[in-house]
């Protein structure tokens, strides 16, 4: 495994909850105003463009207030309505980015837009999914320098998951676990969130029991997320800014209390308008650099 050090480049993700250093986002542009049918855009409802942008700006400000460098996707001429869910377009590893290959026609091409920005930022693309493979970045979670999970379901197929698993093993991960997702689970981050060095939030009905078993063997404590808030509030779709400090969608009081009772500091943010697109905090932040634990 490549080791993080003072002379390392300014990219690479070594965990799911280490100190977050830099991120890539896409501020929703004119493309969201062109949507006339929510379902055709894979959304739950149409967005109020002005409100959506205001909420996105607040998310960016929250990141910057914690010392995180925020970059934006620049080549937006051909942006699609879902591009602001940038996590799906790539996944960061310790050595560079894995470029996604979307399974749905509505999202095809987003990965090429993001690739140009990654290259501009000096981030190498270490894998592009080939042949019949499909993969989206939200289906990869690097837990620590030894363990990673790869979700397999509607967005990431077996061929794509195999290519990601092969790369991770080549760069030194001792254990890469393939995780089967339920039919109602869009991505792995809809069922799992790592919120501290040894604490995970899980909605176990959406993922195979191997996740729970593997995390426990690695010394993790596990909180079961309440179904009501997972379904209605996308409560599990949060992001750690550092160990024990998370940004989560507002209006999920049960989940917030469960985390706080276990020592996690929760920063709430109102992204209700953006969530009409069927994603939340974790979906909207692409990782450029995150520290090891």
C-alpha cells in the first residue's frame, strides 16, 4: 500500500472518515431548469433552481469553514441534471481516481466531464471501467488502508465490481469485500456510513450481512439506522469531515441522537430541495484528498 507522507501529492483517499482535505463539487447550473419531467431525470420531484443553488452554496461554505479546499467542475456546457451528484462519477483511491461508467442512459457522459477537471487538478485516472462493466463511485468505500467495500447492484454490475476489486488488490488492499445491495438500494452509501475510526451507521435491510460481520471483525461498533429516517430523510447519506465529525441532512433527530450518544458531533444542513434529485450530502461531494486514520 502506498504510504501517506509529507511529500505525497495533493490527492488520494486513504479512509472514509479521515480528515477531509479537498473536494470536487458541481454547482447546479441551467441544466436543472430544463427538466420538465422529474422521473425522466431520475428525480423524485422538480427542483426550485434558485433554492437548490442556495442550499448547494451553504454546503460549500460549510466545507470551506472547516478548512476544506473546494474545487468546481469547470466544463459544464454539456452538464446533465444529475451532475451535482458528483460522487457517482468517480471514486478516489490512494493512488488516483477510478472513473465511473454509468449504467443509466440519463447519466452517460458525466464521467467524461468530470475526468477533464480531474486531469486539470493533477489527479491521475488509474482505472476506467471497460467492456460490459458498469460502476458508480458511490459504490466504493475505503474503510482503512487494509479494507474496502465494493457495492454490487443496479448501478454497479459484477464485471465493473471485479475491475475495481482487482485494482484495489493490486495497490495493496488486503481485503476487498464485494457487497450485494438490495433492489431498493441505489448505492452502497444509501446503506452504510463510516462516522468515526471504529463506528459505522448501517441500514442492514439494504446490504448483505457480510458488511456487519466484516466491520465487527475489524473492531467496529455499529449503529442501526432507523428505517423511517433512512427512507424519508436520507439520514444515512452523510459525510465525515474528520473522525467523529459529520455533516448530515437536517430533520433526522433520531439518527442525530443515536450518533451524539456515541460521541459523534453532527452538523445539520438543509438540503431538502437538492434531495428532490434522490440524493443527499454524501452524493454531492467528490473526494479529492482525505487522510489516513
